């Protein structure tokens, strides 16, 4: 199996955009190809000349845009035919799933260089319509009962708070940290700082989760160029993925996502590293409380320790294990099909020393953790500075 490196990254701002999905894709792909050109084609002029294949990640183009066969429309818009292309979908983990598909294509020797481009367009929908599309991630039975992603996560939050003593003030403080990090990120959807008092005064979405504890509906696109060729600064060292039962009620664990365990185990084994080697983490915090349970599910901290570590400031930018320096989903934003690849992009910039204003000191190994649905699919990616 061959080594796989990230040669270039392109990333639109996350937020509300008047541009079309294809225009967002074009911006991200152009950015990735422009920054990747020296590694891909020896600096001979950039562009897509060195690209062998394309992986497209969009979660719900039929539901959000009324568009089918989006892969061919992306390829045509980018001027990339006749190269082969496929679309990958795994709920809100679509971006990470697309990355893994592209990486395996390079690692196997099927292709030398692959463009992975992911995107979602949501802001043109009303909040009720967008929520209706995203609610289809849950099963029909859960929807009939009125369970939503915020509702199920609120149940998980309550279980974690009851078990470990977290308070509403703690939940508010996680949102404060996320928005502080996002204020340093020019690509973030929500760049304004908030106070604990502002979070606690905001409308309740699903008790105990308030508005600032929940990721916004965002537009955006992210692309990366993956290659087996030398010259890249960041290596894709390990990948792992796993699935779980779709229905929350069918699982034995109520305060975390068990599928994370085998996914991170596989990724760390492939990378030949341990949890203690990780310098920076981007984790799927679509709701604030998930920062705690995700870090514990990843084995980066013992059960209950993430809360104590957060209270000490250990997960801030200057702490021993910075978590979500980008602002995370709750503040950077959540264009579902692009979110997972956006996490990888942030880890790439941290390892390359390019995360201006939010740079983690001496970061050499980073981990990105993406969740599809309510923990039904999980992808873990380990990146290493070359």
C-alpha cells in the first residue's frame, strides 16, 4: 500500500452564500489545485492536468436543490471530463467518507492523484424545510415519535451531565470557547464572541441545548488534492471507520457514540501512533456537549475526564490538547456534505503552520473525527507533518 499525502487544500468561507453549489465547488477546487500544483505536476503551471480521478461528496442534493446526478454536473462545471468520478454519501460525515474513498484509491495504486471536492447548499431553504431534509437522517420510526437530532443529542447531553456533574454553565462555556476560536478563523460562519450570560439567555432548542450550543445551517465547499507523489508537507497517516445501529434506542450506550471506538483504533493502528501522540483535534461537535463525549470516545481522555480538562482550559488553543481550533461545527459552521473535509483542512493547516491567528504550537500529529447521523457512521483520520 502506498503513502498518501495531501498536496493542496481549497476552502470557501462557511456561512450564508448567494452563490450556487457549483460556484462554491469551483472556488474550493481551484484553491486546492492552485496550492497543489508543485506537488502534483512539478510546478509546471497548476490546473487539473495531474488529476487522475475525482470523488464528490454532497449529502442531499436531491432534497436541498432538487438535483440528481450531481457528480456529472460537478465534473462538467469544472471541465474535468473524461476523468472517472464517483459521489460518496454518509450523512453529515460525507466529507470524511469522500476523503477516505479518494485516499484508498491512491493508496491502492488505482490512481496517483485524486481530487476530492465536497459541498452543501442549505441557506436558501427556510429553517423548517432544511430541518425536514436533515431529519431524514433518522429512521421513520424516530421521526414519527418526533425525535430530532437536537432532541436526541439533548438526551445524550442529559445522560452525560447526570453521570459526570456537568452544569448548564459548563455547556455555555463550551460555546464561549468555540466562538472564541471561530473569531480567529476568517472562514468561520459565526465569528462573533459570546459570553456565558449571552449563551444562557439565548432561546432553548432542546433542553439543555440552547441556540449557541447548536451548529448553524451553512453553505460551503472544501476540496483537497490527494497524491502518492513526493513533495507534500502533510501525510495522511491513518484512517478508520465504523458503523452502529441507526436507532438510538437499539444501543447500549446512551452518553456517547460507540462506533468511534473501532474507528479510532483502526486509524491509530494504521498510523502506528498512540492517543498520547496527538497534538490537535477537530471533532464533530454539531452540539456543544459532543466535545466532551467525543474526546472520551476517541480514547484521548478517560470517561468523565473531558469535562475536568475543559474546566482547566486544557482543550483551549494554548492547552495540552487543543480541541476544535477552527471553532468547530457550532461556530465555524456545518455545511453537512463539506463539514468532515473541513475538519481535515483545519488539521492540515495546523500541521503545515498555516493556521494564522489560531496556530497550535509545535503540532506534528493531528486527528479529525467526523460523525454521520446520530453516531451511526464514524470516520477518523490521522494526519502527520511530513
